[in-house]
C-alpha cells in the first residue's frame, strides 16, 4: 500500500480523498461553522475547481458534506468568501430567513488556454438551507474583468458605518477594494499595494477586517497571501496594519510582516459572521505550499487545513502586530497532561502538544523516532529555526528538505508545539511568532529530546477527531 493514511492528520481537517487547497467561504450561521474549500474530486492534483464543504460546531470536529459548488460553463469555481445577508440586500432570502451568499471567482480555463486575458470574473450564489444546496445567480458574473489576468479571490464583509458591502480582491500584485449595496453591482473604491509590501509573486486571497486591542482601540488588518517569494521561498501570508475609511485602506507603515514564518500556512482567511458576543477573529489556512503541494507523499487525499487560530491585536515597543493563538476549543481534544522532566521521553501517541510556560533562551527540541528521522526545533538569539532536512521523506521536492529561520524575538516566554502525523505547528509568545511545517517521517516522531535549557515541559496527548482513525 502506498503511504498515505499513515500521514493523515489525527486532528486537522482533510478531505476524505483527493485534492484540496485554499479554505473558502468561512462563515458561521445558526450554530454551524462552515468550511468550504478548493476541491478537485477526481484526482489528487490540482484540477477543475469545486467548492468542497464541511461543517463543525467547534471548528475542531468536522463533518464532511457533499460538494457545494460545481464548475459550469462560466468556469472553474476559484477561491472566495461567504456572508449572511441579514438585511436581505440581495432579495435572495428574507430578513427572517436570510440567505447565505457565496462570492467567488470564475476561472474560464478554456478562455485562458485560447489566449484570452479576461478569464477571471467574480460571481455569486446563494443558499437558503444552511449551505447545503446552492443557486447560482442568473446574471453572473457580477464583476467583469477589466483586462488583467490575475483578478480573483473576493473576500466580502458588511461595512456598517457606510451601509455597504466591501470586497477585497487580489489583482495581480495589488489589492482592489470595491463596494456594493446588494452584492450584485460593484464599484471600484480604491487600490492598494504599489510601493508597499512584499512582491516578487502574485498577491492572492486578501482579507480586510477590523480588530480591537485589549484597550479597545480598533485597527484594520489586511491579510495578503503571496506566491512565490515568501520568507521560506514559496507561498506565505503577509499582513498590513492600518485604517480603513469605507473606501481606502492606509497602512500605518511600510514594514513587512508575516503571519507565519513556516513554509506551510497559505491562503488563510477569517470567518465571517462570528456572533458579536463572541467577537473573535478566527483564521484557517491551507497547510501546504505551492512549491510541492501536488507532490507530497499522501494518497489519495492531499492537503490539510491548519489549526484554526484566533488573531489578536497586540503591541510590542509601541508597534502593533498580530498574534495567532490556537482557538480555545482545541481543549475539546486535549487529554491528561504530564510534566516531563527527562531529556528524552517517548510518547504513546503520534499526536501531542508540548508546552513551556516560562522565559527560556536557546532551547532545542528534537522530535525523532527509532528509524532515525529527526525534526529539529531550536532558538538562537531569539530566532526560531526548524530543520526538516532529515525528517523522513523529502525526495518528492528539491525545496522541501530545508532549514527555516524566523524573524528575531526580543525574548521567548512561552512555547506551544502541536505535533500531528504530518505537521508541526510552533507558537512562541502566545503566537507572536508562528511556524507551521509539514513533515513526512517514516514512522511517527514519538521520541522527544530536549536540551539543558528546558528543565521541564508539559506534554498532552491529543485525541483524533475522526472516529475511523
Ligand atoms: C491560492 C489560489 C487562489 C485561487 C485558487 C485556485 O492558493 O491560487 O488565488 O483562487 O488558489 O485553486
């Protein structure tokens, strides 16, 4: 049997089979979190895109549902978002029974192949039964292509202050903002991205949202995925912090900020319509990288989502940054913790959490096994370094087996490491710094080695989310 199921994550979302990429249409409605995603049901490489669908009550346990959106004569269904139309601005539902509306990109593959430039357009579809079945709007597309090849990934939110919908759209290597009264007619408001941010690749999957710090000050954050030219070479997500006046987004500064310094968190976007009394801003990313995503040794499923992360606005030396914290609901799959004081410890499960809750310098943690595979994690002068050059299978790609380095932290005061069958997610300082990395060890990395800097750590086995695991 070709290796495949041994790498299936115990507690991350995966499609049962075949290809998945970006999370799409993250939206909360009537007790359910919806995860739609780029899906190709007929093979384990990228192909004619559909929107796959799953729902959850806690963003940790997922139920897979039938495909939500199928390609049609206008094209493949590329990435996009979903909103609840509470005011019935579209007329698709009623105020009592609002529609869930998906805003997505049509990619006209035949058009692209025949040399057409305007092959990406924006379209909408709605559901009146909690995302189970969908009706595509009969006058699609709702936003025509102005003559630019890369014109995609609409992320929409309701802007209360100006009483209109705002769409962030990736346009080659900038972001355009459009507004609409009804999701059907769109007006260009402004453009962002010239002479700012990291370029050298295509900008994709933007997300603009307000966020409050712990003092109640509001800032606006713009997430922009970039491919290639991320900090580890391939795809990665950068972000800007600034203000939005209903028309124009202005960044506070020109600093380049990365949401995750690992190689494997891409196209992440946040949930729409999280209830006000909850108020969290929660992100899910695609846990892969376009450098090798189609070649990773998993069959027939390919790709997992990251753990959902709560984004928080914090300050360091008077400068804002975004913290990514695994959502609290993850406690639903945590089991009894143990305090480990030995330098080498063998875990009984292949999915576990390592935690250190004190200031610590220059530490090393090696995750290894008896087959000789080793994944190295260390910090040197506040820089986090991971090494997956000897972590099992990396034969499928030139770029995969590499050492990854982060930006520098002033100090490190806590560490959380989530290990699963084919991933490691490292959070330092409550998520001031994150590194998400795929790994394909020959056998599970159940042996933990720590250096002298670590006197003890908390170890918590993590329960699988799938009953059939
Ligand atoms: C990002 C992306 C999007 C696009 C989708 C196609 O990974 O390239 O820009 O909509 O994937 O599957």
